[in-house]
C-alpha cells in the first residue's frame, strides 16, 4: 500500500487520480485551497473514509506546502508519491491584454508552486531514502505555441525544464522525478475562465472541433496514468496519455468518430 499526496485534488484530473489511487488500495492526501472538502467531493470518496485525509493548501505559499507534507507524514508515516497537480489558467486573451493579477497568479501557482512542492517533497524523500515526485505537464510543455494561451504555455514549458533538471539532480539517490502528460481534458480549465465565468473559448468552432477529436474525460486519463505511476521505478520518466501516434489515429478516424465533449 502506497501513500500519495496530490495538490489540487478536489476536482478535475486531480480528483480523478485520487479516486484511482484509492481504488487501488492506496492512502491519499487530498488537497485544495478550501478549508474543507465540498460535499460533492466528499460524496465521490465516501467509500474510502479510512484511506484519505484532506489538508488545505495554497501552493503559492511554501509554508503551507510544508504543512501539507508534515501532516501527511504524520497521518501515513511516509510519503511514497507526491504529485504537483495544482494549476492555474489565465483568460483566453493576448498576453499583452492580460491583467497583472492573472499573470502573477499563473506564475505563482504553475511555476513557483511546483518548485516549492518539489523542494519539500524531494528533501523529505531523500531523508526517508525513497519516493517519487511528479508534476503535471500541459499545453506548452512540448514547445507548442497557441496564441492567447502563451502565459499558460510558458509556465508549463518551465515546469518541464525544471522537472527534467530535478531528475538529474536526484539521479542515483533512490528518489525519482517524473512528468505526467494528460493531453487535452474536459475540465474547468476549458469550460471556465479564472473568475468562474463561462469561457469564451467554447464559442470557437475550430477549437471545439479539435477538442472533440483529441480530448478525453479526466476519469479516462486517470485510469491510464495511475497504474503506470504506481509501477514506475525509472527516473526522468514521462508518462503520456495522448501520444503523437494516438493523436494521428484520432485525426485519421475523425470522419467516422462520434466523439463530442464540447
């Protein structure tokens, strides 16, 4: 039985992975900015009351990430896998039109937050002489540039660079670092803007067409990622759901497909 910590795990892919880990018999620390879990999230994990704990954490604050580690260790005894999943998007707009608060928030969460989380997890795991640190990649990690999303893409490219570098620093220590590449998913990142309003990107017919070909539900992606996370022992491993080969097959079969997520 492994002990897992997932930041940003109250909804979306974070929650979907948490449920997969729980169903695999793992203990899981759920985390988010709220003081407590929403009732809807509690209902989704109600069958695993003895296997999970919820600890509030704003990943922009290193002290809160340290508290997340400490409380999780106190609860489970050790941490085998730490996943930096918490992420922030920005309005679908040109970078030069994006307000300062959104720029600050996306950098503080997607870059500073994963650096802080990785620092704390790596130090703790080095002390216990084992463990795995993963971070969630996204649009931009592969250098793809899509206008009006370049702030998000910039943070994800930085994340990939950092995690590959961290893997080199940890080489031979017994602690490994890796990246999770989920591809496109139907989550709040797509359907809502950072202020909770309906995202205008949904009205883009070209985007919707591509999204319906390439995207998946978080539950589908989590069912693929989690067994591979649990079995992986390789440092600097990228566990990728939407590979180039898979994307090519989907485009080829697009005329015959009835996939519709948006």
